C-alpha cells in the first residue's frame, strides 16, 4: 500500500512539472527579446557643446569624459562648461542607455569613438594686430605703405556698402552716377574708371587728416588679456570695458562682446595668436581678417 502511494505521488509531481513546462511553452505566450542599442553617431564638439545623433529606443545618454561617467542626459547635447572642468585636454564619448519597450529589453550601447576636447586659458599679455587679410591679399599693417593700401581697400568696400545701404536705389559702382552724385564736390580730371575714382576719393580722404592717425587706429590695434578678462583698444584710445571669456578648442567665447565692440566678430586663439574675423558684412563678401600676435607678456 505504501509503495502504491509513493508511485502515485511521484506521478502527480511529474504531471505537475510537465504541466508547468507546457504552460511556459504555450504558443502565443509573450517572450522577452534582448537587443543592444547602437552607439550614438555623429559625435561633434562645437565651442563648449558636445552633440550626437539620437538613438531609437534609448532612455537617455551617458557622457564619459576621460574615465569619468557623468549623469544621464535626456537631450542630444551637453554644455561641457557646466561640468566645471579644469584646463586641459579630455577625451569625450557617449553611450545610449537602454530600457524595456513592450516585449523587448534594450541594453546599453557601447561607447562611441572618442573626440578630443581642449579647455584652456589664454596667457596674460598684449596682442597687437600685425596682419590683415582681405580679398585674398595679406597686408602687413606694421608697414606704412601696406597699412595705407589695406585701409584704402577696406574703406572703399566699406564706403560702397554703406552708401548702398543708405541709398539702395543708387549705383555707386557706375562712374556716370558717381559724377552726378559728387558733382561740384570732387575733381574728376583724369578719372576714367570707378576703381580710379574710389582710389582717389579715399586718398583725398586720408590726405585731409594725419595719415599717422590711421596708422595708429589700424596698425596699432590691441587686444589685452588679463586673468581671463579681455580688453580691446587702439593706440590713441583707452582700453575698453573688460569682458570675461572662455576658450574651448581655440575658440574664444566672449561673455559680453558689446563691451569690447566685438559683437559681430569671431575670435580664435592659436599658438599665441588671436585671429579676429568680423562677420558684419559676411553676406556681402566683405570679410576682413585681423591677426594679433602676442607682443608683450605681463
């Protein structure tokens, strides 16, 4: 009797076990699928912002700088300035964070390929403008003749652009119109082309003043750096108000560009040289470049 009871119990247990196995393998029962997310693509660093392309089904992103993982972000950009990094060069990479969506569990992606990011301060000192580039020509503005030629080229274009803005319906690139517009104000003797007119016009404009003044205003232009404060001034003017700045990968970002009259300029710092590119007239093709080289170290 006891043996029969044991056999029945074993049979019942085996039947229950088979029943559970059959239940888990029942056709149509939901199955969990595991997939790894793709690593973020298009990693880029622009000034102090790192960005990447969105990854489908990601639940945010982790940013790794050197060996440190930072908090998950739910956007596809991160302001590196918000991390209060010390000066130095860093390796930046990003991974997508996984989550469960329906019956699919997405695991974290691998980190994408790294990009270098450099945060730096600019040495204290005075940066004097030494070269100007315009219309594919380079002028050494420390030399009087080249400074004069640059100023004339610069002013001619600036004058034409300004006048066409004030008088949009008038053609200042037409000699006949110029003779009408400047009738009685300018001697056109020997002037046969528009280029000759503007060259003579600017020459007379310079001759009416001390050419050394223009040498001072252009050839002796300065940017001064003191403890991450930037001042801009000319030889005959006092330094401007200061503005704080940060430098990322060689790009100088001014906190208050209007304080130094550089609201329409882009500044780049490379090897003790500051390159200023005014962008006011970019759409008109009037885009000079000014190069300042460190001349005095405080």
